């Protein structure tokens, strides 16, 4: 099967999943990061997702706070 045939076989969502799988597999095999580090980041993302990503401030909020502090 060629790469193009594989992409044609899968829909957009599955092609995206295949891309993520391939990239992560290569990065782990080449020693860029360990599977435990990958798993930790997936869990971190899930926690943020569960919280609705409320913990992060936008750049505008951060800039506004810095401006007010300097006044």
C-alpha cells in the first residue's frame, strides 16, 4: 500500500490519528522522548480538558494585569 492509498482509505479523522501515531512512534524510537513522558503529557492534557482549560490566562489578560501593575 502506498502512502497516498493509505490516506485515501482513511477519512480525515483517521488520517490525523495515523499521523499522530506515526510521529509519536518515530520520536519515541529515536529517543527524543520516552513513552512515560508522552503518557504524562496526555494525562496533563486530560486534566486541563476536564477543568475546561480554566487555569490558563489569555495573553490579553496577562498584558492588562502587567499594565495595571506598572501604573
